[in-house]
C-alpha cells in the first residue's frame, strides 16, 4: 500500500494524517481530532472513554476505525486509531455538543 504521511494544521493544533493511494482517501488521527474538537487536556483519555461508550452502544464508527503507525511526540512510530473522512464525520457527530469547542472544521 502506497502511503504518504502529512501534518495538517488547524489553528495551533497538528493533525496527523496518512494518504492512502490505493483507496484515494486520508486517514486522520482520531486523538488529534478529539483534541481540536474538545480542547481536552487529555484527548487520549477522552477518546478511550468515548470509544468505550460508543462500543457499548454498538456504534459502528468505532468498529470501522483502524490502527496505523504514525509519528508520536517522541518521533517514534506508534499505533494510533485513525478514521477516514467518512468515518470521521460519524465520530464528530458522536462528540457531545456541550463538550465541543467552537470551531470551523474543513477536511481536505
């Protein structure tokens, strides 16, 4: 699978992405998106809790998330949950509006 890594900037947030040439779609780091949406101090913990809640509800969005290696803060490649553009839109709708930071969001 041919892939291209990139960092997308949204305000002061870095969103790790991976372009998959086979399916011609981006994968986005779910934790990075959660950080933008909620401005949580611990987006990993927020995602774990949200993922648990969605799994209990049998929400397919969590099932359709993949794990890919992406650069971590320490520069090493680590597995992280990712979602393509379609699945990401479902996940965004799963974040409670009361927790969502005001934003303008455009996925490229």
